[in-house]
C-alpha cells in the first residue's frame, strides 16, 4: 500500500515538472444588465431655478420635506480628475451642484445625460459664503444634511441613498455652453452652468493654500502658508506632489510666511518654533518638504476689469501641465469653457479638461 502511495506521489511530481498547469475556470457569470434609461418627465414639478429660489438665506440650509422633483442634463465630468465628487446638472433655467459622493462618475453619468433628482429628504445649502467687506455669496448645492454642522450640506455617498434620489435618463446631445459677457459673470443665474468666457488675460496673481503638514490641524494659523496676492512663479495649472517639491526646492517661495489673519510666524525658512517649540530643529520649509502633497491653485485672469479665478486641483491629470509663457506674460489671451462657480463673492471657474482652453 505504501509503495503504491509513494509511486502515485512520484507520478504527480513528474507531471507537475513537465507541464504548466493553467487554471480552468468552471464558473460562469451573468453579463451586467444593460442600462435602461428612466423617463420621469410626468413627475417633474420644479425647475432648477425654482428650487434654488426656495433657499431661505445665508446660514439657513433648507431640509426639503416636499416631493419636489427636478430634471437636468449632466454638464460635468470627473474623467480628468478636476471635478471630484460633484455632479453638475443644468436645465433651461439654471444649474446646480448635486453632491454625489462618488468617483469615476463619468462612467455612469454621461455629459448630456438627463438626470432626475427626487429632492425630498435632501438639503439645499450654500457653500463659500463669507460676510464682511471682503466676502460675498457662495453657491447653492444639493446634498444631505451635514450632521457635524460644519457645512450646510454633506455628500450623498451611500449607494442606497443615491439610488433613492438620483435617476438616470436618456443620453442626449451635450449642453451647448453659454458665451457670457463680462456683466453676466456676476449674475448668479449662471452659477453652476456650462459657460464660455472669452478674452481672459493673466492678472499676474496666483493663490494656493499650502500646509506645513496636512497631518496637523489644517485650520491652525501656524500650519498655514498662503501663496497669494502676487505671482509666486507657479507656471502650471496646479501642482502634484513632485511638482510641489520642485517649486519649493527652487527657493521661489522662500519669502512666503506662515500664518493667517493677525497671526504671523515668519518666513518658511525660519525655525518651526510655533510647531516644535522654542528648541525647534527644523525650519517650516523642511517640514513642508517632508510632508509634501499635491495642491490646488487658483490662477487669476481678468475679463475686462472683472477678476476670474481658474481653480485647478493638484490631483487633476493636467495639474502639472505648463501654461504657455505667452499667456503668463500677458501677450496672449485665452477663451475658456467650463463650469462657473462662486466663492466668497468671487467668480471661480472649473475646467473639465484642457480642451476647454483655447488661445
């Protein structure tokens, strides 16, 4: 019996040594169900403009208890990474940001596709409002109530809730962007819509909020470095981690200071006493290098006398793309197509991709 057992083992080893075994899949899987668009036109009872008009005012989010249903076409795409966890839709009356907390939404929500939103149990709120002389209106968003109270809305990021509120209709011809005049840029009716702005000239100013360390309190003044109010030598739309290291190691930011408001802790080249104490062994710059990360940048342009911030994510696929030197010198103007948003009263502009820049 033992002889037979060892002989069998030897035969098996010989078989393994002489042939490659390839896995044989014996399971079969069903094909994913074909997408079937819904048609809820007979249930739509409110336009996007009518919904936005229901907002009570700054600091007072509206928790919707009525069976309001809106319909709009998708105008955003997160394929390039410059739109993240936001779904912008637009009808003939306006546009709105629906805070769908998913990534890679371009696979499910095509540009031009009709989307129906059941608004009951969602919250209509404002993001980006600031009071005072240097503040202004933000932009309305549709999402969940924020249990923390930090924001007026929160993401709809549970699939069960997404399926309960967001319904995909047919894919139609994509929305044609509205070409705005300078005067129309300040008109909130165009907030959240797809637009084209023509003849923008670089204003020789940039803005980026960089942290000494993203692991520390990002609201603490001793962890904040504002690259603002001038040109900081950023020649790309934004910057990835590697590009950040290239910029900071070049020394072009050495005069930047740590702090915000009335709190100032000196240049980034100084000892990091506000973080490490009086016996600090590192400079703020050294800590920033050690904790390098991608970062968003606002490149400022002028449309006539109106300031436009083109804000780009450091995680977008084109963040490290160099801007034509002729644009940065002011020798060339650009036409841009994307989504108009608003933050603290200022017009902000979001590119969907670099196809939206023409010069």
